[in-house]
C-alpha cells in the first residue's frame, strides 16, 4: 500500500538571516534593558545605604541578577520558539551564562550603546550556531567576542 499522497511534505526551509536579525534585536534590547536596570538598582542601593557605615545590602541589589537571568531566560525562550531556532537547550544556556563577561567589558569601555551592540552580536552569534552550516564560524565569532572581552579586562 502506497501512502505517498498522504504523507506530509517537508516544510520549505526558512531563511536564516531574518531569524538571526531577530535574535540580534532581542539580545540588544535585553542587554540595554539589563544595563539600565542594574544601574538603577545600584543607584537605589547607594541612596539607601548612604547613611550606613556598616555593610549594607538591599533587596534591589540582592535580587537584580537572579531577576535579570529569569526575565532574560523567559524572553529568549519565547522569542527563539517564535523564530523556530532549535535546539533551544543548546543555544540559550551558553548565551545567558557567558553573556556577563562581554557585556561588562562593553560597558566598561564605551557605555550603554556598546552594551546593546555587544548583546546583539553575542546572542546572534550563538543563535547562528544552531544551524550546522554556520556552526564553526558562529562559535569562532562567539569565542572571539569572549576573548576580546577578556583582553579588555585583563590585557
């Protein structure tokens, strides 16, 4: 029995460039938003702790990083699912775990606009690694960004 007429036809592959640009925009927005929130939380904590001579911790300072990681994880999961980037489990964790190094280096050298550019470059390079054809150049670009960040900090 032949079922060739009822078998689903493979979907036409979607172009890679719009997906990578979508991840770049998402990464830039997340990076700029994270930098702005961290700056706000630091200023608020400094204002609260100004009158204290001892060690001072505020809720804003203690919860800023976990809050940003959670929000970024949720946003990346939703956006990458909508863009059809798979496997998300292989792309999102390294994007989040390693991102503070290049983002901090960009912030230390040039400010918030460099953070946005680095966030876009960082997330798009990892997202591009989801396609086998672009995996080696994408991982090389990610490694170059990470190495450049280390040179900024320790060089």
